[in-house]
């Protein structure tokens, strides 16, 4: 058969595979005990991230020292506060019911007096010795289709209790670079898992792939000297031994800043930080 | 009657595989790949609540199961209804094996938390499955066995060479795109047509994570456009439908380049990234179909010389 009498037609065949193109228009670990879900619901809200210092003191540091000094401060945002990005929770009827209308992203939370919340502040250098993981677990709860808390810290090896308080399912997916990642399904209300990170890492992002807006950050440090700023931007790192330290403040949108501070045995020194957009 | 049934059936299967590709693109574009942490079940069930990212991930699994069944049925139908034609049957068998392997890769990438190597292999094999089913459909077309294209040997060789070269380049570009997508490098260079404000990234910029693969995909796009245009030019010397398909091929590649640029400009808007993947798959399969048809149509000339 020659081209002029070609009966075979490629065009209809290609048209057949093109049919699907029309659809485009509509496109809008470990197997150990710690991984096993527990059905009992843990009571109480997540503890303040600054608290583990006390827990560490209870356990008694193996070699690292604690003291009576502290570093406090207020972290403020300088400049025009960026308008909060908004999103809808319409992908899940329960979430939408919990938060009708637009919801503000939690990445930038600035108080009326410019205090910046959700900043992870920790001693980056200057601490020597090793510190045992606190006996008390840190808690992260999936409640109202958001994480509580949004930013928290743990000591390496400290248990993290992961709760699902929602009557909808979540998956909790960690995205560490140095630690072992996990992705756990939590389809039942009241479900609980316990996980931990064994290596220091600031920060480990945590997300829910079912509800794309849900994200949290966990700072993992080798000692208990860290805090997360409160709604008014204030923080306190307690029980420090005397010494010279580099304090780092981390914010998910505005990056990191560091300052050096020297504290005596019972000093309380102020180390304020100021973040600016795009700085 | 069986011929007509097979002709329509095989085309339908190829179209369904294309829809499966789109379903997969929706999973990655909405970052829902791990919305269901277990496999083969979903939250321990066959049918979890279809909320949020589960709609895309579990939806993809359901579509994949249906399409895999169709590919299996296609193989069965060809084996029972078609006399002779070993090549078609072998290709259909290969398609069925490939789609089963594809399902396994899909499961593994979920269980291992989306390692780029497995996720990219999943994407690359998907295109092979699409091409195999499309070629099976082509070979079940009317007149396939008598296909001859009038041309001289030199012209035949040149046309086939450019078409195959462009098709291979498209596939390599798709694999590059898959690696870029699965390593999170889609916006590693945030501007287009400039790169960090310049014509090309500086050495310091190239050393940043994701920039080399992103840059390779951009440069690859330029190579693909040139090769497809050369292929289309060579095809223009033939009679329809080859000349027409060549022109359509060149048009689709231009659209694909625009969709790639638009994906960057929009900050990876889901409809655009999905469309980019879909049009890329169409460019690839048209290249494969043209290459296979040309090789068959020119076989007497190529064999003689």
C-alpha cells in the first residue's frame, strides 16, 4: 500500500489518546513498641517547650551541668506586618465545620505590640556535656485540623506523644534531614503514637498530607536549654549554668538570628531579637 | 467483528492509561503522595474516607487498579481473539507486566516515604506503559499490516532518524522532569526565562540544591523543541496523516514549553503542573507512534538499502 492509498490512519489513534486531555479542564520505622498506636487518650494540653529543663534536672544530667542562670527576652517584628495568608479547610467537612470561612496561616503570628510568637530560641553553642532525655514526653495534638503546638522543642531521645483529638483521620509525616523520617496514619479519634528523634536537628518539619495546610516544626537539641516564644513574643530559658553562649532564634518565615551572651551563676540576662520581613 | 472490538478496545485502554497518568500527576502536584501511609490497603481499609489528599492518593490507587485490570483484559482479548500477530501480543504482555511493576513501585515509594529514585522510576515507567498500550492500539489499527509509505530511501532514513531522535530526547526530558519534580527542584530557579535574573545561573547559584537538575531540564527543553521541529520538518515531506501529525507534534511541544514556563510563573499551580505532565506524555507517545509507524511503513526501503 502506498501513501496515497493508506488505509491506516494515525490521526484517530492519537485522537483516542488525546481524549484524556479533556479531563485537564477539571483539574482544579521502626517496628517496635514506640510505633504502636494506643487507643487511650492522653489527657491535658501539650506542655510548654521550655519546661523540659525541669524534667532534665529531675532525671539528673549525666555530665552536662544545670544552674540558676536564665536568658529571657522578647522577640519582636519590625516593620509592616505581612497580611496573613488565608486558606480554606473545605477539603474535609469536619475541618471546615471546625473553622468556617477563611483561616489564617500560622507562619506569622504577631501581637498588637509586635511580639512575634512561635520563634524557637535555643542555646546553639556553649553547652558542654550530655543531658539525658526528660522522662516527660512532649505532646503534639492534632485538634481542629491544626497542630498544637505549632512550634515545639524536644531533647534528643525525648518521647513525643502524637495525639489525634479529631474525629477525622490525619497522617503525621515528619521530614527530617538528620533523623529518621516517619509517616503514620491516625484514622481514629483518640489514637496515640510515641516517636522520638535521636539526633539534634533544628528544625524538623511535620506535616499532614491529608490536610495540606497542617504543618508544625520541632526543634531537636541535645540539651534542655530552649524555649518557644509565647503569643506576646516573650521567652525564658531557665536553669543555665554560668558561661558564654550563642543564642539562636529561629522563625519559619524570617530565618535565624544569633547573639552571644555571658551569664554568671545566678544572672538573668535579656537577649531580645528583632526580625524583619525579608531580612 | 473481533478486529473492530480490538481496535476500539485497545484505543480505550491507551486513553485510560493516559487518564491514570493524569491521576498520578494530581497526586504529586497536590503533594498528596503520603496522604495514605500504608499500602496496599489505605488506612487499613479498601475504601477510606475520601477527604483532603486521600482523594488524590487513594483515587490514583483506584484508577490504577481499574486500568491495570483493563490492561490485563486487553492482553487476554488479544491472546484469544487475535490470530498470529506475535509482536502485538508480546507488547501487550509487556504492558501488563510493566503496569504490575508500576503498581509495585507505587506501593514501595509510599512505604519508603517517597525516595526520589523510586518515585522517579514510577514516573518514568508510567510513560513506558502509556507508550506500550498506544503502540498496541496502533498495531491493531485498520491497515496496519499493509502499511507502506511512499518515499525514497534517503528521505525515509532521514525522517525516521529525526523522529526517533526527537522521541528519545522527549523521554529523557520527561525523566529529567520526573527527577526534578521528585527532588522538589521545580522552583529551584524561580524565574523564567531568566535564571536568578541573569541569562544563566552563576557557578555559586548552580551549586545550590536542585539548581543543576532544574537547569538541565530547561536546557533539555530547548534541545527537545529543536529536535521536534526538525522531525516535523522531515515529516512534512510525507503525505497525511504523517505531515499533519508532525505539525501537531511541533505545536504540542511549543504548548509544553509554555506550560513549563507557566508552572514557574504560577509557583507550580496544580492545573498547570498537571497539564505540563499530560502534554509531555502526549508529545512522547506521538513520537513513539510516529517512529513505530515510520519504521513499519519504510521497512521495505530501509531493508533494501
